C-alpha cells in the first residue's frame, strides 16, 4: 500500500510510482505489476473538474456583466478584479498552509459570486455618483468610501456564518475548516481589491472621457428599463401586502417540510467501477477449496472484469483490520470495465453463490474510496447490538434466530441475515458426578486441556494459519479422548472422564463481538428512513419485550443524526452572531430580522432544487446552503443600508424603499446570476467525483434563484 505524505504533492507521488514500476518490470521480467485501488484518479478528476468549472464560471460571469452595465469598460474592471482576487487568495493559501484541494477549490468557486458582488457594488456606486453630477475623481472617492462600512459588515457576516462550523466534531469540522478558510480569505481579499484596486482602475479607464466602439455596442445589448419594471412590481406587492406575507409564510413552512422529508446522509454517493466481494463459506473447507471456489466465481463474470485481487483465508496485515478473516472466508477486489456493469457483476456473484453454495454468506459493496473511508459513507445504515441484560454472555442462538425472523418479517427489504454460525463440540461437566467421585474441577480442566492439546509445546506460524507443535504418537478424535481418558480424584483413584463429562455437537456463533456494554450479537439492517428515532424506538420495543435482552444501536443513521443535531446548534450560534453584527451596523434591534428573514425563504428554494434533481441533504448540500446564505445576506445588508441613508437624507419610508430598491436592483440581479452561472458548469461535469460538487452547486443555484 503506497500512501502519500500529507505535505507531498499528488503529481510527485504518481511520477515516482511510475518510475518505480518501470524499474520493477525491468528487474523482474517474469512478474506482472499493476496498480489496483488507485485513489489518485478520483482526486485528479475532481480537481480537474473544479479547475475547469472555476475558469468556465468566471468567464461566463464576466460576459454576463455586459448585459447589465451600461458601458464596455465596467465589465473589463470586473475582468481584472476576479483573477487578481484569485491570485492574491492563492498567495494567502500558501501563507496559512492551506493546500489546493477539492474542498478549498470548491470554496473559491462558491465564493466567486461574493467576489463579483463586491466589485459590482463599488462600480455601481461610483457610476451613480457620476450620474448625480460629481467629477470622476470625487465620485471614485465618495462612491468607495460610502460603501466601505457595509462591505466590512458583509465580510464579518460571512465569517460569522462559517467560523462556528470549524467547531463541528470529527472529520466534518476538518472539512469545513478548509471551506471556511478558503471563503474567508476570498472575501477578505475581494474587499481589499474592491476598495483599492477597483477605484484606481476605474479612474484610469474613464479619465479620457471618450466612448469606445465596445461601449456603444454594450449600450445596444444591455438590459434597459429594469428599474421601471421594478417599481411596477413593488406597487403590486404593496397593493397585496397581506397575500404576499402569507405566501412567504407558506414558503417558510415548505422549507421546514422539505428539511423533514428529504433523505439525509453524511456524504453523497460517488459512482464506482470497483467492488469488494466478501464471502464466508460457513463450512469447514481447506484453503485450496476456498481458492477454487473464488476462481469459479470470478470466471462467472468473464468479460466484465478488468482486474481482480483475491485475499483467501487468514491474512497477516499488522495494521489493516479490514482483512481480518478466518481460513473459510475470502475477500475479492474486482475492477469492472465500466461503472455501469457493476450491478451485473454483483448480480452474477450473488446468483453463483446462491446456486452452488446456499449456506454461504456473501456481501458485495463498492470499494471504499478516499472520501468514504474518511466519512464512513459506506457505513451500514443501522446495526442492532443485542446482548443479555444481566449476564456477561450473548443471547442463545435459538432466541437470536427467532428475533432475526421477527425483524425480517417487519422489514423484508432491509437485507437482514442470520449471524454466522459454525459446528462446535461442547464439553459440559456434571457437578453432581464431580461431588460423587470427589474430583476437583481444576484437575478435570487441566486433564482435558492436556489430552486435547496432546502436549502442545509451541506454535508455528505458516503462510495462512497457526500450526500447533505437539508431542503425540497419533492423532485422536475428541470422542476417543473422552471415552478412553481418565481423571485423578482427590483420593488418588482413576475415574473415566466420560463419567463426569457430557459431549454434544452444537451449532454456535462463529465469533462473538464485544463493546462498551459487554458482549453482543450484531444484526445489520440496510434501511432508509428520515426518522431513525422512530425505527430504533420500534426495534427497542420489539427486542426488550423479552426482559432479559438489552439493545444498543450504531450505524450511519445514528452518526448522521448526531451530526445534524450538532450542525443545528452551531447554525443557531452563527445566526445569533449575524444578528449582533447587523444590530451593531444598523443601530437597530428590528432591522436585522428583516435581513435574516430572507434565509429560510432562500433555503426553501435551495432544498426544492436539490430534491427535484434527486439529491439528499448531506455535508456538501449544507456547505452550499451556508455559502448561499452568506451571498444573499451581503446583498440584503447593502440594500437596507442604502434605504437607511436615503431616510437620513429626509426621504419618506416608502419612497426610500422604492429608491433604495431601484438602486440596488441591478447589483442584486447581477450577483445572483453571476453566482448561478459561475456554478452551473459543475452540473454538467460528468467525470468520476462530479457527484461531490453537484449538491453544493444545486443548493447555491436554488437559493440564489
């Protein structure tokens, strides 16, 4: 197993691996060498997709500006600001030790909307002061200084949304760390570029005062009279205020409903062209028989398998517990020709086992990629751990079988299987006979141990099993040892072992698991539900009907629920921080509510689009929702700030709302469209790993729309 050091570059690892393989092939021409379970492919595809999306999104957002801005120079200024912001952001990445990875790059893409937002705000404000009669230099100074305070508030608000997420426990917090730092850096740099570089470039481009060919062309294609249409829309909303408020109330209720009913998972499923087939033959077979059966199973998939790798019987991996298995078990890695035929391979393997070895247990799962290993995305949805209430033992096999039957009848599609069993010989002492013959129990135990081990003097570790080194003339069967053996009583009399021991063959658990609450029998359930508490409650009721049994639960449903509960608390903290920052800026306790009221309405739009595309609520969706909230709040802050400034100048409330809304209309539409268009390329990316970014993109696009 070749594992990259955290500070090493992936490209360097791939180059070194290629050099090493070439050397091996040269030194050992009789052997074939190939890489299996290559995780760098997924990372390469994902980072490549994100780079393309970053370029395509930035270019599309830049072209969009020509439709809204009245001249050909303003979009050129934004064209300067985006690359400048990205390059300076990457410099800060380097300074704070943040690598270019899937999460940090996705943060930059999602932050493009915010970067463009700051640029548009500065340009629009300068242009409006020129239209009101100020000179170019005064307009650049006045237009920039006027909006520095709301822009700083916007950056603080974005930090307030993201920084608390770093305190999520476990790997989720580590994931949000890169995302949060990337967006906070992007925002901070964007603010810096917006108030220093942009006014300077604006002044340099406009100081000659001439209209170029591009400006005349842009005036023809740009969208005109948007402000007039806005006024008509506002008249409509003021006329039907009650209906408008009720409509938005319904949308907020729809958001709550969508959040409850949508499927929740830790991580979105990633398409795979690799499978791992685990087989437990459930019978005492030797290694060669195990190997032959696996060969026949792979041959049943002839033409569909590019590469296979078999782990037959016991393995001696010191640090890899994934391959702990007995000599009657096997694990097979299969690389399919294409991800579309994985389902056929799974079906063939299941049919082969069911037809030829009905007693065997088989499970087929996607090979865990790097993300699933980190986030335990392939974790079983629900594992029921059944144990005895008082004794430090597991429930008897017959009671466990009845229990599994009950669960299978209730959830027939959950793929519940019986615990693995095997035949064992059970020797049981008879206490009455021990008293009758005056035999010490310890003496009997040591006698039996010696007889069965046949003077075991050591162990020899062979390639696949532990071999005992014994002193013995010939091998004896257990029945023969019991019938012919004797044990010494306290009085020195030899008593036949069969007089005090009963022997029986039992069908018992193959292995016993232990946890914090003692020994237990695990029952795995592949179950989909939005209400895990109800399912676990029902199972607990069914099992604890027998008062001697107790039950614990684990699995992705349980950990997912814990994560979302944690996330809910952290989001409440983030909203409180937002409220206090906004209250400080507006010097009002009520105005922050106006801004924050927009968030649930936009989350409803985001969740609706995710649901329409068949998505789920997962970590990546949540990142999209948080970024989207940061962008929309920035626009709302600037709009409310503009209305407040107009009222301070003596305008009436209604007139300030109309005028402020009219002034902020184009920037708000441009930012929303820039965010949607810059993120859209992610939706049309179909490489391996594109599923990781799609939930973020959908959430952002739905909310911004």
